[in-house]
């Protein structure tokens, strides 16, 4: 998985994910986003994300808990397959889908 991130001066951490967010790569994501401690909001771009597993969903949940609510985690450009995973698992109510 490729992770492209940028922390803006106003505290928005933009994270673009490319590939698969599964058991192995979710650990990479969790250890790679050290900027989360400085972020007010994390905006994920899922445009190039092909797959998300339950481990990837847990990573999203951990960020949501760390920042204090669904309004602080925003997900953009979700493909229909991943959108369905969020719907079926109820994760659509735990993050903001843009």
C-alpha cells in the first residue's frame, strides 16, 4: 500500500491511500501516521484504495476515537465496493463520508 500524507498549517492531515488496506498494511498505516497527534481533522482520500479489511476498519475506528468523534475523520472518493463494506458493517455512522 502507498500512503501519501500532508499536514496543513491549520491542522488538517490529508492522507491518500493506494492499494489494499488489510491486516498487514493497516499496521503500516497506524505506525506511519505519527502526525495524527498534531492533527485536528484527518481527511482520507480513498480514490485509489482497492480493498479494506476488518483490520483497516479498526484503524479508522482508532483514529476516530483518538480525535474524539466522527466529524474529525472524513473520507473522500470511496468506490462502491468499499462504500458497501462501510454500510454493511455500520462504519458509515462512525466517520464522515464526503
